[in-house]
């Protein structure tokens, strides 16, 4: 019953919220995850209005749109979202908007599907955590610049300038990350986390990545999954495992307890930012700051 009411509300908003232009004439842009919000704000600067639906610590896999979210989406000139079923519970809303000729843009469309990590166990058949390869984010930056410029050509030069500056920062970030990782012996580059969010990171930067849960946090880890991973940690002599800011801590604590029950010790090496950035106003509240923090946390704990 609640779903029927929500869908009816969505249709009503999409039909009635026609006056989408803000009074100052700037683009009204809505974004889903904090990573995308940070990117769009960086490129658009003060020439667009950006409203992010999700905040720090919010899990996009499980996120459901509120009535307020539907109103924001219906009033947007552009909507940027991750795609590849990252925002699984918003797919139906986005499909309804596309059917009404509203501009919804999946940033994953910036990438050639041949470069994506496949997964038969995820709805899109691809791993949606594409932001964990900085070179992917560079391509997505150019894609967002293009889409904003098409929607707001009078500010295209500003968007392009901001995009070029940001790509330079991303290139410097990629170099810095590789230098930090080079201090960690290759046989210690095994990353165990709460769920499989870091496969692109592992592929790009030479880590074996093992998640207790699958690609989506909607998938629960069973007792046997915990025991198997505990045995793997003991066999590989892994020193540290990691909590994620958007996943309940209990999943990794259960894994730690399983290792302890086998007369071995593994520490929780820190909290990583996976599906969401840190709080606004902090270093971890930006994509670049989050990436540096994660890499330093991983390397320091595994050394």
C-alpha cells in the first residue's frame, strides 16, 4: 500500500511541478551520492544550484526517496546519478522521469562498458563503485562538464575551465596515491572490508580485495561466509581489516570475533569511506580528501 501511495505521489509531482527554473535563472541540479554532489559543485561553481539527496554515511544501495526528494527531483533541470543500479531503490523513480522527458544522467555512461568490472551477482551485471579508480573519475569529470555545458551554454567556458583545473588535481592525486602505496610491500596488499566496494581500487592500484558482503549491502553475509573469510585472514596473515562508514560496524566485528575464536588476532585498521564521503567541511568531505584518507588508513594499518 505504501509503495502505491508513493508512486502516485511521484506521478503527481512530475505532473504538477512544471516551473523548474530558479528565480535567478541558474540551473537547478539534483544529485544522488555525495561523490557526485562534490563533483558537480566543483564544476558548476556558483553558476548552478546543487542539491544532494544523500549525505555523509548514507548507503546508496538501500536509500529510498522521501516525499521531499521527489519534489526536488521533479523541480530539477538536470539530475545526475551513479547508474549501474547503484541507487537500486531509486530506479523506478528515474524511469518515470525519463518517460516524462526529464533530464536524468547516469555518470556511469561516461565509461566504456568494456572497462567495467563485471558481476553476475549484481542487478546491472557490473560493479557500480566506479569512483574508486581516479582515472574513471577524470572521464566522468569531462562527461559532467559536457552535460552542464549543453544545458547551460552561456557558462560553458566556466564549466570547462573548472573541469580542466579539477582534472589536474585528480592527476596529481593519482600520482600521490601510487607513491603512498609503493611504501607497502606487495604481499601485504590485501584489503578486507565490509562489502565489495573497492574492486576498482584494487584493479587500479594493485590490491587483492575481499568483501564480507557482496557488491550491494542489501546482501547479508552468512555464518559460512564469515568463517571462510576468517580462515583466509589467518592463512594470509592479514594484520588489519576495515570498517566502512556507510555499513554497520557489526559485520566486521563479527569477522574479527571469528578470527579471535581461532586463536589468531586481527585488528580493525580504521573506517574507510566507501559509498559516501565524510561530513561537509572536513577533508574527507571531498572526493580528493576521501581518497587520500582511505589510502593512508589502509597503508598505515597493513604495514
